[in-house]
C-alpha cells in the first residue's frame, strides 16, 4: 500500500508502477492458492465449455443444464462434476452469480446419475508377490546394465526400483512421487528415512506433512533410495527425474502422468498380467491391502498413509476374503481354506 504522504511525493508514472507491482504480487499469491493440477483441469474445463461446445460466459443455468445433457453419453459423471466445479469457480472469481447451483442443474445431474450408472473403476492393487517379481526383474536388468557398462540403463533401473519401493511402502500416488525432493528426505542409518512434502492432498493450510519409511531386510525402500541418489549423484532437487537415451538426467521431475505409463511398461516387462489395469494408485492400494491382511487396524493405516477420512481408507483396501467364503465356511463348521494374503509368497 502507498501511504498518503508518499503518494503526494510521487509522479503519476511512479504511482502506476507501484500499483502494477501490487497487482502482480496479488495475482502471484492468488495463483499460488490454487494448485497447478487444479489450474490446468479448470482451464481445460472452461475451454471445453466455451470452445468445444460453444457456450458463453457468464453462463445461465439453462445453458449449463444443456451442456450436461449434451455430454451425458460421452463424459463420466465425475468429469461432469469437475466441469461444474470449474464453471462455478470461474463465476465466483469474476464476481458473477453461480449458475451451477440452480435447481435445474442439480436435477439434470441427478437424472444423468440415474440413467447412466457406472461402476467405479479401481486400479488393481500391486500385491507383494507381484512386487517381488517386479523388483527381481529390475535387479536382473540392473545387473546386466552394470556388466555391459550401460550407464543410462543403470540409472533407469536404479531409479525405477526406488520409485516402486518408496511408492509402495509409503503408499504414495504419482503426484506425490513427482514432488519428492532430495533436500526434504533424511536417512537415519539402520532405522529409516523421513520424507517431507510441502503440499499434500487435502492440506488446505499448506502446512505440509512428514512421512516415515523403515529400513527393511528385503524390498527396502531406504536402501533403494540411497543407491539411486548415489548413482545419480543427486544433492538436491527432484528425486525422480527423466533420463534420456544418453543417460543424462533432466532437472525437472517426472510428470505424474508419465509415472503411470512408466509403471505399466515395467509391469508388462516383468511379466505381470494385464498391466493396463494398474496405475500409480496400485502402489497405494497394494500397500493398504497388504497392511489390512497383516492386521493393521484402520486407524493405524490412516495415520501411516495420511488419510483424514475413513471413507478414503476403505476405498483402497481389498478384503482377503472378498466373497465371504472363509467366514461362511467357518460359520457352517466346514474347515475353511487358508486365506492367502498379499504377504504370502
């Protein structure tokens, strides 16, 4: 702000420059309040409404209802809800009434939900025996690269091993893996490592969160991380980066979407069936399912992964007895089969 006394001493040009600086700072902080991926998805939604569909902004409730109806057959319900959220945000930011809250819009959305019911698709969890198979393949490939002196392949396999093991044992998604920085990770020899993420999903106050991962006797995330940063010579910046064909590391982190494609390629190369059914959520779902099968209670699992909502935790857990056979056989006095859990090899 410019004080009254200071304003009297300033020329019109100086006042204009001060206002421009203040506006730039304001825009910078407003932009920082919205996460990058949210900004991109909102921009995509607005462009789709205006350019692809031909809508006008500010919009009316009727036009938004027609937009929903026109795309009910082609867009998933969650996508339509995301588009509505973007349109609502645009109107609020511009100071216009929000037409997405109108009764007609809510009714159309309810009708779409009734006429186009879709079963929720979930990524297949990566079970522990599958991860063991994957890590064995990576380590065999790493050994070949070391014997042939292929530095690029060595870096790629060491990075991938660390990415899978850290992602699984910490229950991280692709966006969290892409935001890990070396300076925010501290290893305590023989014990484990602490990982600080400045921003996390649902962290409205941007306080960040600290996670821990233990040293393990096998499939160890800490050892894999240390081997990777030592081989890559990383002292700071993103942990997981792109590597070109000449074995050169990029300064920027892997894109979250590229991590999903990378994991599927790894799963296919290691011989896992139906790799297209896996995503970065497979690491989190795999860990949650493993923990549940090994008698972690939901509270302990929520604290470890960082879930605040029990519904979020339950969605990631697959039962070791999905058809109820074990419980029903037990109730009928029939010797039940041994439950196979992700921890059994």
